[in-house]
């Protein structure tokens, strides 16, 4: 079950907010740099696509934006 109390963003929404590409968001989520939640149908064996959906924690995006403002 998804945490209803937390704001979850799609990969596209996250990419727009952080001004990066969607593949960058996927890479950051896979590496753990950007905390994310994966849910939905698991990948079928032999399928090349990942399966399921990814949502990014809104609080993690806000933290990255705050760090970027401090660095500027």
C-alpha cells in the first residue's frame, strides 16, 4: 500500500521540477540517490521493460531543490 500521507510525484513531474531528463530521474532512483517507491505488477521473466510504476517522494525533491539553492 502506498503511503497516503506523503506526497508522491511521477518521474515526469520530478524531471520538470529538478530540470533534468526522465532517464536521469530513473538513474537516480535506481542508484538510491533519489528515494523512490516502486509498485504495481512485477516484471515478467524475459520481459525487457521494468514493470510497475515509480513514484518519487516529494520531500526528497524539496531537499534537492533546497541544496541547489544553497549552492547557488
